[in-house]
C-alpha cells in the first residue's frame, strides 16, 4: 500500500469496505482457559524435541518437530500413529482434501504428503529461501511465509504452480501465518517487530498489533517502516538456513517473539507469545481482549496453535507438551 499510514484515525475492520464484520458477536471467553487434556509427544529413545508447527485434521494432530527432522502424527488423545521424515520441518498445514503441506527451510521448499504419509510432490523449489509459516486460503491454495524473501508465496494446491507473491514490507522476520476465518484477512506474526500484522486478502497492510510499556497492546495502523531495510538474521543465528529465534525476552506487556497465530469461527485471533509464556486473545477488530493462558497456568514456550473440531484451542509447547484448552463459556 503506497503512502504514509497514520494512527490518529483508526477505523475498525468493519469500516473497511471489503471486510464486513458488523454482524460478528464473539462468544464470551472464559476468565481463564481450562486445560482439558495434554500429552507429551516425546518418543521413546528421543532425548530432546523441538516443536515448531501444528495442525489438526479430523481426529489427528500433526506436529513439525525440527530436532529429529520429523513430522509426528498423533490421535487427538495423544496416541502416536506414525512419523514422516522431512529435513528441518518447520510448520505444517492440512487441507480438507487430505493433503499435508510441510515447510522445509532445510530443503527450501514445501513437501506435500498424503495424511497417511505418502509423498505426493514438492512446491517452491528454486523460489523459496526460508519457508516458515504456512496456511491454506479459502480456495484451498497454499500460502507460505518466507523469512528471507519477506514475502508470502501462494501456490496452487494441486499443481504447485506459483500463483502470487505478496511483499511484506512492514515485516522484518515474518514467521507464522493464518487466514482469518471470518473476513479472509491475512494474520502474520513478526519476530523482528515483535508484533502481529493484519493484511487484507489482497495483501494491503491494514493494522499492526503493537504493545507498549505502559499497557496492553492495541491494533494500530503502522506509520511506516521502523527498520533500515536490511535483512538481518535473529540473534544467535549461525548463518545457515535453519530458522532460528532471538534469545532475549521483552518487558512483561510486550509481545516477545510471537509465534503461532490462529483464529476461530467467532472471529477471535490467538497469538502464541513465546518468551512470555502466554496466549494473547484479540477480538475480531484485532484489539486486545485478555491473556487466556499464562505461565501461571503452567504454559512454557508456546509455539503453535490450532482450533480442533470441538472448538477447543490446542497449543504446542516447543520443548514440552501439547495442551488442549476450553476457552469459551
């Protein structure tokens, strides 16, 4: 979007011409979400795990586990089914047609499998540099965040043909992506700006959820790039093609290396606030509602989120458990 974007006049998303939300009334959130189930995905004989991605298909949970180069498949009760070997799997998305799309920063592409583990094809070879977050749009096509290219690549779900590229000029390290379930806006977490960006379906920047030292976050229109335009890898990066994270935290009220994002059918936006060990809930207009799960509830390093068929929030901890929360009244 060209021109300067100001903060003084902030129309809600309902006032945007292409994003009608006036009839949305989110269901009330519980004061604190209740953990109704959890399981440890660590397999026998495995010393360490590092979960970076999660998605749900019917009664199965798919986890991208980067330490052992596997995507793990469990039932929703936590019973291990099988795994898929993928070099440096970072995130995963499952289509309603039963295809599994896995981003591989190691191979700089998206690997496509059936949900029973048979490889189908690859996407993005020679086009992607550091694919990270992945989601499917309403048409079922594959949208991939690329940290180095700072862009969203959209591939045809069946042919793998590149359909579109959206430049993320306001992002520094775009990590995770989801499509808003109500208005088809694009929601992206950005490690570099420690914020969440909301784009229109065509890629125009609408808002940037920012947090301040003096209070809870607000969704503001960005007022221009704050960086120098140079791509720098996060602190601690050794320079290889692995996706890595900054290792420093932030003040209590700021997002600190925001990871997974997802939305529900009521329009809520959920953000995994990684180094602050909490889940942030935003309303359909992207305004702060509350922290629905925090470290006081035993949450540690949340990385990936998804809503299961029962309407519950499933959260993967990077080095810990997969937890299911009831969050609606």
